[in-house]
C-alpha cells in the first residue's frame, strides 16, 4: 500500500452547480498631525505664483488710446524703459476723469492712481515707429505742448530669477521623491542617503511583544523545536560547554494559514532578546545594489545587538533558485540580494549569537544553497492541524467570544477537517458576525455551522431565478451524490445536502471526510463512484445528462490520473511514479506509455460511472424519494437519509472526544465539487 503524498484535496462541499479604520473615535477631539509636506507645497505655490503671475499691476493702453490721450493733452510724461516698455504719466486733472477711473475698474484695478509711479504702460515695439507715431499724434498741437519721449534703463532680473526658481523647484521635487523612496529606514530622518539602510523593525525590551507560546495552539512539535532555539540564546553555555554550536538558521515551512508568522511572534515574545522582523520584499528596490546594501546593514545591526534573532517572512521573495529565467546580460537585483544573504549567513561566526528565522510556503522554489547545512540548519514544518490540534485552536479563538454554555468544541473540531488555524479564526469571527446579524446575545452552535457553510460554500442566493426543470435536475443530481456515497463503504459520510444556490453553484452537498494518512485503491474508487453519482442520477432519471457535473468530472479525472501516473495503483502501468517533489509532474515516458495511461484513466472512470448507474438503478425508488424530499425541504440532513435508506451498515463509531484521539490524522479536507 503506497503512502499517500501530502497533497490537499478540495473540500467536501459539493457545490454543484463613527469609528476610524484604526478603531479610534473620529470626532471633535482629534487634531490633524503636522506634516512637513504642507510646508513644501506652500513654498512651491508661492514661488510658482511669483514666477508665472504678472509682475506689475499697472493698467495697459493701446496705441490708439495713447494717441487720443496726447491729442486731449492728458499726458504729462512718457518714459521708455530699456527700449521695450513705455510708462505713461497722466496730468493731475486727467486722473480725476471718470473714463480713466472706469478703465482701471474694467481691468480689475481698484486702487487710485499711483502718485509716484506710472499710470499706464504699454509695449513699444520698434522704438523709431513708436516715437514717430507720438509725433504724428501731436502735430496739430502747439509746439510748446508737445510731449517728448524720455529714455531710461533698468536692470532686468526676471529671466535669471525664473531659471533659479525653476531649478529650485526641480531640486525640491527630486529631494521629496528620494526621501519617499528612502522611507524612514536607518534612523528617524529618512534622508535620501539612508535608502540602503535596513527596514527591519526592532522589537526589544522597550517594545515588548505580547504573543507567547500559550497563544499558539496546534503546533506542538514545531513549538518544541522553536523553543529550543530560544533556549540557545538564553542559555548558550549549556550547549557550548559540550562543544556544540548554536544553529545559524531555522526555516518555518508549511501551507498558508498554519501559523508560521504567529510562531515567530511567539518567539519574539518569549526570547527576551532583540528581535528584527521584516519581509523578503523589504529588500527589493528599484535601485541596483540597494537589496544587498540592506542585507549588510541588517547583519551589522544584528551583530551590535547580539544575541538576537532575525525573522524574514516570505523569504521566497528573494530566495528563489538562481539562474532560472534570467535575461542574458541583465543585472538581477534579486540574485544580488540573495548572494549577499548567503555570504552574511556563512560569514559571521557561530559564537556571535545571531539566529535567523525565515518562513515560506514555497520551499520548493528556494535556492539549494540557502537550504544547505550551515545556513538554514533545520526546517520546522507547520502542517495542517489534525483533530486534537483543531480542538486546541478552537480553545484559543473562542476565549474572547461570548458563546453559549456547554458548546461542544469536539463537535466543531470534527466538522472542520482540513481547516488551517487561519480558517478556524475566520470561522469563529464569521460565527460572531452571523449571531450579531440575528441580534443574539451569545453565539450558538448553529451560528458556527452556518459559518462553515458560508466559508466553504459561499453566500446563499435564495433570490436566484431557477426554472422548475432546472431545480428538479439539481435535486436529482444532489440526490444521486447522496445515494451513492451512502451505499459505498469507503465514500465520505454525508452531513447535509441543499439545493439552495450558493456562490456560483446551484446546489451543494457537505461530507465529512475521514482523517487518514494514506488512502487505498478501494477508497479512491469509492470516492470516484460517489462523485460520478450526480451525473449517473441524471442519466437514470431523465435518460440524458447536462453540463452540471463539470467539477465532478475534473475531480474524477485528477484522481484517475494520480492513480495511474503518481501513486502506482494501476496493474498495467505498474509501480511507477512520474511525480517529482521539486519539479511537479514530469514526462520521461514514451508515447506508447502515454497512450496506455490514457486508456487506463478512461477505463477506470468508465467503470466507476457504470457502477454508479447500477447502484442507482437498484435503488431507484429511494433515489426518487430523496429527490422529492429535497424539492420539498430544499435542505436535508443525515437523519433524512437514515429514514429512507436505514442505518448505514458500515458506519464507523463516532469519536466522542477529540482529546483522546491518539493516531495522527491527515490534512485531507472536504472535497469541493462545483457544478455550473
């Protein structure tokens, strides 16, 4: 009997077919924090206004209007500045005239005429033409009343000052951008030269972490290994006296949501030594060499505060295997960062008291040099929790909740096979939300069951439009699954069946998988037969089939392929596996072998489909009863099947207390079968 690989089948749900974000009060007592960026923006606006807005507020006149002023003897003096602009000074009597006051108002100048400065101004154009025009306008006036044009010069700073302001704004913008990129790393100032500083967050005696090992449930073996690392730092002499060396690194490995980061937080809370925490992506930057520089700075700080711990979350961001898909001639910043990390880990002595913790769920893509002995000396697996561990996780997450008395926590643990610690935390929170939505004072058992349904199957859509023919087909399909799974010895036992649409599915069936480490051929075949029961029921009842079994067919095909090509459970292909743990499924076989595998996969699925049809034909009356009950009630439970089929003859005794289960259970989850 071949040992089952640690893969994770889908969930047995057969889906066929006035607070601020931080939680504080956002109210009258809050005062906006001062931000230097507002000062920079204000300076830029003032300089821009000085640069681009008009420099003078004098009224302007046209050439024709100037000629009329001269002919009416309203001009006292005309002064030409730098051969470009002409300043016109009016007589005292002319300043009192309404038409000139109105001209000021029309051009937005509300002040009185300047007693010292010019009253109007205009561009002269070519000086010779300008002076000739003035003389021509005054030719009918007596000679003694002619106005002579005076010429004067003034220094011009506008051009030079404009360039100074332009470059000042450009340098200011560059400074702000570089400050943003540098961030607050390497000291509070966040200067542009600190961009190569480490972004690690330091936790020490002044910033105590409140998470301890008591808050981590379901990872007993992993906690033992991690606690040993903490003991290395607290009592190093106990190990060094015997000639042992403190390990340099430990890698936390496991599926998402199993508590790797939580375990690292507990280490920070328990170790009582400086703890540097950062993510693998914190080393990645758009500038070449920044990642390597941050690695050097991180280890420099760690050596100064030794003994200490460095925690790198999601290390696969920089730890991927080198040389894959790299463009020829390109400078891969990620590889430079990884090279520097490898050098630093193997470069400092083992007696410095610096230990590196890292976490990832993609250990298969990490570089082999990172995993060799002397760098990450040990790998700590955070696996999916078994029955006992789920019970312990529920104890942790139910503490802050107001739950009903005598809530059966063992029942909740049995109802959540394949749930990770994060899934259980989400389930408890969802149950609290459901209870609050129903205005309950405490969270009841049914709220937790509704939360499981919500997480696995999706939100109910009772208003979805379904024709009576479609509803009948869905009911028959679901009844087929329930019937075949009830009558197959190794199929998962049924929990609930519904034809209320959930998410994108038209119906769903919940099964409770057996928690096991290995799977036999008979168990896989029974599961395949139960999966094909929906399509077989459609054929038996209506004499035709539909597209509703898409996900059923996908699941069955995967199982048959695994039997033939991975687990070596087929007599004709033999005890051969074409699965590589690091590279996935490979194809080192001939076309003849591929044809044989295809034929065996089809044979297995066809046999189980015919078997499902025979089971349903032999129990046609019970299938119809079950479908009718589904149409009537929309939701049926295990008790309804017992009323129709009788007690399941090969039903195993239910485990009453999860705490007394001694055998290690598998991470297999409820299989999910979606019907479109």
